[in-house]
C-alpha cells in the first residue's frame, strides 16, 4: 500500500491534481485525499480549486457537479460505474414528465441527481443546507422537492411547508429499519441515536440528532455522550473515530449478516483505481456545453445562498 500512496503523491504533484473524497469512501482514500467532506463541502472545494485536474473519489453525480463548476478542467472518476440509487430514481424523461404536471412550481433539487435533472431545477441543495434553501423562498411559494422524498418530507415537517415530493430514495438510508435501531438502543441504553435525513420518518423520530454527514460528525465531536448509534453509511465512522478516539460508534446495519451499511457504489472506488485514474487521466467526465451552462445556474444559486447564510466560507 505504501508504494501506491507514494505513486499517487508523486503523480498529483506532477499533474497539479487535487483529490476530493466523500466521507463514504474507504479509509485509505479518505486519508490520502486533499479534502474529505459531504456534498456541500465538496461542491465548494470544486468551485474554488486552482488544480488542473480533479480526481473525484465519490460517485458520478458528484464528479458531474465538479465538471459543471470547472468546465475547462479535467475531472476523473476512478470508477465510472460508481452511480447513485437516488440519482437513478429520477431519470431525465420521467422527471420532465413529472414537472409538466406542476408548470408554475419552483424546483428545488437535492444535489444527489443527474446533471440533466439539475438543468431543470431552479436551485440545488444538499442535506447540509436544504432547510435554509427552502426557507429562502416565500412561505406561499409553490415548490417541488426532488428526488428524495425522505429528505423532502423531513423539511416539510420542520418548516411547515407542503412541497410536492418526487418519489425517490437512497437505498443505503431508506433500508434502515426501526426494528434494528430499537434492538441497538435496548442493547446500548447509554448511546445516542444520530441519523441522516435521508432515512425514513419513523427512524428520524427516534433520533436524538438529525443532520447532514458533516453535521453528524460535528455533533459527535462536541457532544458529551461517549457512545453513538449511527444511522447512515459506514464510511463516516472513520472520521468520527479519528476525531473522537475515546468514543464508541455503532452503525445501524442494513441487514442481519453484518455490522455495516455500505453504499455499493461508493465502495467501487479503490486505491488502485485512484492511481490508475491519475496515471491515465481517465475515465473523464464529459458533459455538453449546453448542459454545463444550464446546470451551473442552480448550483451557483445554492452556493450564493449558502454563503449569505454563513453555511460556507
């Protein structure tokens, strides 16, 4: 592994490349990345980088977002098969047909969607800024929230809105059951339950804290509890344990076969594939100028609103 690390470090210097990684990547990739974060932080880093090449250790829609914000830069994804179940739940043609039923509605799309869906959106949001983005619209505004119905429902409950929700979910979060959580809570009565808002409403109602991946990490760093039951993807435990080595973290399992809840797409990226992508500068994300131009508008609106509200610097 040390040889691969050395090669990656040498190549990124030679090519002025930046490695951006999501919290759900394997620990080795998180440790070598220039920046590790959630979708909001990664979008901000992609918008600000001076690198000539972006190696995106994440999934396809994230690398697309980086390309939209950096049309002149090369953006590579270690494994082009690293998709997203949530983004796949809103195919372009189906989404266009869905929107045609609500011609006078504004469209807020979660960043976990394809570039094509972004072109049909008024503003993008992430789990870290979704409430603030929604609240930037007047109370009587007619809004569509897509594609995650769990996150959209959570925001509706928090804000008292009645947004029309697209029928999409993240398979990693939607699969988590109250039964598994209640079992863990009984076995660990001293643990706090923290959950990502992509989980079902019944799971969120049990949680002591609900927030984006970064918010969950920050909560465990500053909260005084010593044990947490974590309802999200397994990858975040690496940073949680690094930030709070004295604390214990239990992932809510996706099934009874393991104590894990891995996104199969995130885990397609490996150190070997990362090195190969750096070497060959492939596979590269390619988008038409028209898609980039249209999709960039709602992403930049998100970044502007987030900056005004102090969510990013």
